[in-house]
């Protein structure tokens, strides 16, 4: 039996919150091991990174998601009763519901709605002066995904609903006001989404064929039961919230174009360069820090013991920056994705494994589509200047963004 390294601190929660995306990786480097034990939230926890670890972590015979997400994360980010915390046939059934609305044509439709929103905003930005891209993209995505999902959204609601969705995303790894805003955003968001589902069920709100609202409102489990109102609200938000979270990736794409201006011309040249650029943004920049699971039953792996019930964290950011997988991982090099074939265990920005049977994000295709549309808008539909501002990423903040939100100025449409 191999001795698993143990972090020297008796309780590491504050260190995890302080170091953020670097917490697991820095200790793996310190111990010369891609696995170590620590204590987080007063609970023994095993931390992993790397491709072999991801293959292990997404083995549903060895790990379960039920009870893995800390309660503070459920109360802000994911909600309770949603697909992220399910296992076995119930998970497969619920995941199938989500995948049923992620058809290629539906993904393209959402991308077009987003592009149309962006095109409509360019003349407004041209007249308005400096623009905070993060704020603008979040609102555009809220309008686009609500229209796509069949969720009514008045113009007067856009800022409020975007702020609620942002609060859910921002709250789980925070202390104090950020976490409290996440709790409030979750509570108000579920109330709103639950009302929308109920109106669709009683027929006072038409739910378009093929829409997320219709799929969720009408979904029945193996016993023929509709989802409870609260769970249906959670799942509807599980369509809206992750889509709006793509605004972070869009800001990272704008930051990458600013830091690597040669790629502006390359992505204009064609779809292949845009695909490489988008994938490298997803690899290089920090999005989800970790994924959580619990050991289903005790087992040994590579000489390390995993006791039943132990919480395990897979370092997503660290796996995407692992030197055994990615040469020069701290360099932004989109060309590394030329001719690349998808590796569901070595490239895990939104989780790994299989989409249906596993816990890989069902919205991954949407993310890629929306990012491609954004890159096209930034490079072909408009010109702009990037004034001096603080664009440094604080990897101790989860989730992170440039403090300025990426300000652009002197916006004008291309000729």
C-alpha cells in the first residue's frame, strides 16, 4: 500500500478559499503526487488531478454524486434535487431530458439569438461611450437563453434576472455578502422559475415544442410522475444559469484577443482557427475549479485507499494545466488544438467523462457555439479600443474575472 501524502494543515478550508484555483495543484507539486489528503469544511477529503485521476473520478461504479456537493454550493450554485446530485438510472433519465433539447439545430438557434442580440447592441455601444463587456454579455445571454428556452422575460426584468443568475454563480466559494447574495439570488430565482413552470403546466403560458421549458414542465420520471415544482424550477435554472455563465468565457476570449492580437487575423481566416482559439480559451482560463464526488464503496487505486463515503475533489483547472498532458501549459497556444481529437478525461473545463452516462456538462456544445459567435462578433462585426484598466486575473477568487469586467471604448461597426 502506498502512503498517500497528507496536507500538513489540520483544516484547509480557509487556505482553499484563499488560494482558489491553485490550491490543489500547488500541493500536488509540493508532494510530488497527483493525489493527497486534506480536510475541507471539517471533513477528510481526497484531492486528485490529471488524466488517470479523471478516468477514476468519472467511474460511476466507484463514485456517486449524491451528497458530494457541499450544502453551501447547493444553496447557491446548483440548487437541491437537480441533475448534478443524481446517480444511476434516475441521473440517466434526467440527463436525457437535458440532452433532448441540445440538438445541433437548437444549439445553432441559440447561437443565432445571441449573435442577433450582439449585433443590435453595437449601435448602442457606439453612442454610449465606455462599455463593461461582462455586464453587457451577461444581459445579452439572459435575453437570448430565455427566448430560446421559452421563458418570458420583459425588458424591465433583464437586469434583475441577470443579477440573480450571476449571484448564484458567484456565491458558493465566497464568504459574507457575496455568499448571501447567492442565497438570495437562488431563492428568488427558484420562485420565479417555479411560477413559469406552473403557468406552462396549467396552460396559461404556451411552451413551444422542443423548448427547455416544455421539456422540463412535461418531463415524467420512471413512475410517470411530473417533477416537483421546486425540482423543475432548479432544472430550468440549470439551463439558464450555465448559459449566462458563458459570459465569463466571452470575457476571457476578449482578453485573449487583447493579449495575443495576432490571433484576431487568424480567427477571421476560418472556422478551424476559431475552433482552436475557443478550445484554448477553455483550457487556459479558469472556469470551474473542481468537481466533487463521494466514494460509493471502499476500494484501492494505484496503492491508495479510498474509504466508503469519503469526499473526493478532481482539480479541473489543474488537469487542464497538467504538464504531462499539455506541453508548456502556462502558455496560451491555440495551435495545440489543430487536429485535436476530443479527450473526455484530459480536457475537462466543464467536467469529464461521457455526456449521457456520466457527469460531463450537457451544455458544453452551447458553450462552444456561443464562444464562437462572440469571437466572430469581436473580430469581424465591430472595432473597439481597450483603454487602460486592471485586467489581472486573481486565481484566489472563485470564480474569477478581470476586476474591470473588461471595458471597451470607441465602439463602431465594421465598414
